[in-house]
């Protein structure tokens, strides 16, 4: 199986040694300085940041990743770019990015989106980059292989039949792609409650990651993170979300950054949504 087939059937690939250790070290120094500015010096102080400070930190973090030399060079390095270019069949564009030093609480199994096609060409991809050798007790990131095909489309079907309000929004996406974010936010509690309950413990696969390794994953795959078993441990990682670059040069921004930047940037974002209704229809016919 080549890596594209693997990505297609499992929903993710792990690329070892994709990032330069020197660039990682430079980036870690920038992130550490930013965290310190916000008073986050360990897992406890990080977890107890007030929501507003946390929002501000995340926005500053995003700008550090868009502007910072080390982060820029890391994220836009040749291996990441080349893999994304091949997945997308076009130039990748960074939607959002953040780095974190700790994973104090577990992240329940979830999908980042059920509204994207699990099939090529991929409209969106996330990169989970290990910025140190990840300690097994530090709150491992896990994925559920194949769940982007087995689970996400089914949840989408359930959502559309159980929630007429959301189905109405879904139907408008073709003409108004910017509704995607609203649909995503409104659907989130419904979807995430279902995912955790349907994913069995033995289905959660946590790759052992070393500094510089990168997991590329389809955000429709079920994934999450275990809780850290030892609050003294760090889990240094950098996350990025990528979409294929839009010809008009429109930028894709996460809502957090969009809120902060609304005054300056026109929200002329066009999501490269793929209509997954034919896929759902084809699947239900074969069942
Ligand atoms: O912190 C983690 O490992 C979870 C990350 C996650 O949910 C994501 O990358 O979409
Ligand atoms: Fe996620």
C-alpha cells in the first residue's frame, strides 16, 4: 500500500523525521516565551488560564505561527508541503496553527468535521507535529483507523435526518459556503456526544512519536488525547490545519482569529467543501 492509499483507507499517515530539530528548537524558544508572557509555566498554570486570557493567548499563538520565522519554516518545510500538495492536487494554505507544551486533561474522542468528504481530493488535512520525543504518560494523541469512512458519514446521515434545522443549513452550503462554520459549531455538541460513545477503547491507536515526526490526518477521522498520567511531563506538539489554496487568494481563518481580525480582514473565505451527499446516497444503497 502506498502512502496515499494508506491515508485514504486509514485516514492518517505518520511521517517520521519530517522536521528539522534545529528549527524545532528555535520554535520551542518562541513558544515558551509567549507562554511565559501569559503566565503559563507548567501544566497547572496553563490549565487555569482564565477564558479571556486563553482566547488572547490562542490568537497570539496563531499569529506567531503565521509570522514567526521558525514556525513558518517548520510548517512550510519541504516534506509537509510536498505531501499536502500531493493530497490536495494544489497548493496548501495554512488555516490555523498552535503549539502546546502540556496535555493535562483528556480530549474526548471527536471528529473535527463530518461535513467533508472522506475521499480524494482531500479538502482539508491536519498535521500533528511532535516537537519532542513524546512520553507515553504525557497524554498521547490517538486516532481511530478507518473511522473517517466507517463512522463520520453515518453521523452526518444521522445528523441530517434527526436535525432538520441543521439539514436546512447543510442544503444551503452549495450557494453559501461561508455557512460551513455555523453549521460546524451548531452540530458540534450533537456529533461529539455520539463519537465518544461509539468508539471502543481498543480501537484507539496512539502512534509512538519522536521529535520531528508528523501525523497527517483527515479531520473526519475520530481522534482525541488521553489524559496525562504525570503533571510534571510535557507533551510538546504543534498542530496545523490546511486547506487547498483558493485561486482567488481568499484566506481561511479559524473563528478565533477571524473574531480578532474581523476589523482588518474581509471574510471573503470560500471553503472548498465537497458535497458528500452523493457519497451518503451511494452508501445507503449498498447497505
Ligand atoms: O491535543 C490533542 O492531541 C488533540 C488534538 C486534536 O484534537 C486535533 O488535532 O484536532
Ligand atoms: Fe481534533
